[in-house]
């Protein structure tokens, strides 16, 4: 599905898609490989206007119109329904003309967590074949959507890349494009053709449970990354590794009051444009084929206009996204998101369809949704023209993605487990994402061959290392056996410390610290996703007191302590910093722990060329010196901060510590 932009050809130079896409005079030519800050769209007070990334192809549009004209109402509405593989058989697609299936987080073919690429593919072929046997005049291939948000993360053995917060810290837009391409290849290998990625939230309050899904608090970086990631996912030059991308969640999900997931964003219109819309501009510039609506609401208090839930807002889904931004792909609702629209249920919501939802993601009750929506059209609650527009968009996406006449297994990498993996790329991403926050007395890098005591709950926990959306939805209820091929930080340290001794103690209480040369403490958060990740305070010790206990056990014994902190957000950790001579933010690095040891240990002089020997990551969010975010909260490390071995500056002085607090004055209720 090479998205050639007739008249705006993508220039594939030196193996790198350095697309030059003249989108519109106001936006100017954009280079997807650019990570520099683009001027936000102006004027600031009105919604930006874009031209569609690609002109409509007359022959395709004529073919679509002819198909729509021959479809019955039930066939049209069937195309607008997406439901979970747990509740729809291939025969349901044949009988009810369903347009799409998805596997939610932690949902696998036949309910088998260990399903191989070949087993995913077999089910996808079955859905495709069933759709081809429907009695509809035109046989329409199904879409299969999956949350491949840091690799093909529902699939056992797939490489897991750093979550987006770590990729943001790497400041490497070409790396992001390459990761998009690697994820597309992995997804296509399982017969799946649609990735619900990238998230393009620009997070304002890190108490939000989905902070780690955001690249940055800098809208210009999010815009550049969105563009690169979408190009990576959708534009595989070989045509065998491309999948449909989704910029999500439209929009303002990262700006809700107190970071409450699915909450209310009360930003001004100007901030909605300059902050929260920028990722969509980037994604649409790259030709993203789909947009996912957001659970949050927008209440423009400054203007006195409450737009309410995004899923029910025609002003935003149609007027802003489709008309102003020129989006001509499909808008999909989020998981039963239509049910949150006032007056709607999870199985009936004409308001959302009329607002601009083209495909409805229904977790279970797809049959009542189908029947109710057909009746809405018959009763005039939904105009036929809206249905025809939605189906036209769905068919346009399927045609642009080249799905017609392409059985899932008719693909170069189909069914091949090795296509799920790219450890070298992920290891590079880990290295580039790490942020060195403290390195007193040049504690790092370590010389190998030493006696190393490793402590902390996360040292050998691949679940903590990977975070949410890893094999399961929450990233929990897994063991290391669920991540075949992955390398924990502890395993990586053992491998890197050639000729030395490595002892692991989770608590650090059953060992004599003096028997070792250095202590490495691997601490941080345990996995979470969405609302379950919402917190009331950034105080790490309030949520995880065990980490402070570990440092209290190993600090003060005359041995340097190196703390490696795994988290989906920055946090209030001044107490942990004070008990560490060196402190590295790992974010949520994923399956390749080797990327961590690559930087911890001094490289042999004959290091492989191009193997970066030093830190380069910088935090993309302010790291606070208090547990409660606010406009005037004290900042410990400003966004953009990160030490290197070459330039590490003076030692970090002891920090003021406040006792752990369980809530902040404005915490979401
Ligand atoms: C979830 C998330 C969304 C995801 C969808 C399907 O609720 O909000 O990001 O793509 O459901 O799993």
C-alpha cells in the first residue's frame, strides 16, 4: 500500500523515506524526517485548514460509488460495525456483512495467549474467506485492528520497543519511522492489517494513566513523530510490511483536568489547536488512513462552549477533522465509547454516527447495534447520506490499503514468527531513550569484571520492563516465560559484566553490601494501562514504598548505588535520588534490556563502529521537585534535560525531600 501522493511524490532517497509533501500553502512543504519545531498552524484563533494528503482517485471513487449504490442498508451498516474476535465468528462476517474485527488488549486468536503468527494468520484468513462468501453484490475484505502500540505487543515473542515516552526522549525521528515500519511488518505477518497507533496525545498532567503512550509534552515533536510513525506503518516500499495507521485519540485526551482518563479537557480553543491538534496535523500530513475518537470531553470554558464528549461532537469530528483538516479516511469510535454520549448506550447511538463516527467499535453487543442502527436509518434518525458517507470512507480506506483481492496469507512475511522480531532496532531505541539524570563522581560508566550487587523488584521483571499493553491489556498477569527472546536488565548486566560477579537480591536486606564494588537498584512502577494508571499524586514512594526501603537497605555502606528507574511518567523521586550516586530514567524500555547495559558499562576500545557509547536521551516532560503538578510547581529537571558521559556537569547536590503524600488538592475525584 505505497501511498504515492500523485503530484506530491514521496521522494525515497538513500533508503529513507524523506517525503516531501506539499500539503497546503499555509502549512508549507513538510519533511517527515524533520524533528525540528514547525511553526504551529496559524492563525492561532481558528481551526487550521489542510488539504487531504492525497487527491481522490477518480477511478477508485467511481468504483466505490458503484459499490455503495448496490449495497443494501444492512450491508452498509454491517460495514460500519467493528467487534471483538471473541464474539464474532468468521461466519458472522459472512452473514451480517461486518466490516471489521479487532482483538482488544490481551485478546488472542482462539483465546490462546501463545498463538503463533501462523495461528493469527489462520484466523485472519478465515475471516477474509467468510467475507468473500457473503451474498453481497461486492465481496468486501474485512479490517482487523489491533493495539500494536510498542511492537506487536499482544503476540507472544514479538519484540517490544520502548513505549512512546521513551521514544520521545530519544529525539530521533528516523528511528521512529523505522520502528513504525518494523511494527507494520510484524502486524502484517499475523494477517492483521490495522494498527491502532500512534497515540498523539500531548500530555499536560503526568498523573494521566496513559502518559507513557505520549511521545512528548512538546506539540511540535509530537507532530513530527506522528508523521514519521504513520509513514513507517503505512508506507513500506516493498508493500509487504504496511498496515493502516490510526492517529488517536481525537482529541485533547492528554489535557484533561488533573490528568483524569476519559475526563474533561478545559483548554482554550487556541491551546486545543496549538497543543492537542498538532499530532493530527502531523499524522494527516503523512496520510493516516484512520482516526480514533477520544473518550474525553472538551469544555471551552474561555468561550463558554461545552462541546461535550468527543464521540458525540459533530463540531469536532466532522467540522474540524473532516472539513477543516480535510480528513477523508474513516473515524472509528473507541471501545464502546459511543455509550458515553448522553442519551446513548453501548449498543445504540445515532448521535455518534451523525456526529461523524464512521465505524463503531462494539466490544460485545454488535448485533443489537446493527439492528438499532438499521432502524435509525429507516426511521430517519440517521440520514442515508451519512451512512453512505461512512461506507464510502470505509471502502476508500480498504482500497487505499490494497486489501481488495489480497488474502491475508498472500504476503511475503505471512505466518513467519521472525517477522515479529527486530531486537537490534529495539536495543538501539532503548539506548537512545535512556536519560542520565545524575552521575555524581563519575560513578558511571562501570568497568566490567566487578562484584555487582543488583537489587530491586524490577531487575528481572520483564512485565515491569515492558509496562502496559504487553501480552495482556494491563501488562500484568504475566511471567517472564510470556516474553520468549526478551532480555531482562538483570540478564543484560550479567552478560555485560564479563569476568565479574553479579548477585541479585530483590530487597537488598539479605546481603552484605560491603562485599560488592557497586550496587545497581532496578526500581519503578508496575504495569498499568488507561484508567488503572491514573494517579492522584506524582509521589513515587506513596505508591511504591518498597523502592525506598530497598535504597535505605543498600545506601550508606560506602558503595556507590546506581538506580535504574522504570516508569511510564516522570515522578517525584527526590528521596530516591538522594540515596543514589547515579540515576537513570529507563522509562518502559520493553524487551531489550541489553540496551541498558550497553550504556552502563564502559565499552571496549574496539567497540563496534556506530555503537553509541554515550547517553543522548533527554526528558520530554518536566521532572518536578514536588508531588503535585501545577502551573507554578517547582521543576527539578526541565524538559530537555539529560546528562552524558562527555558533558555531565557538576554533582547533583542533596535535594529537599517531602514525605510521601497520597493526594493533591486538585486530584481527580
Ligand atoms: C481502548 C483504548 C484504545 C484502544 C481501544 C482498543 O479503550 O482507549 O486506545 O485502541 O480500546 O483496544
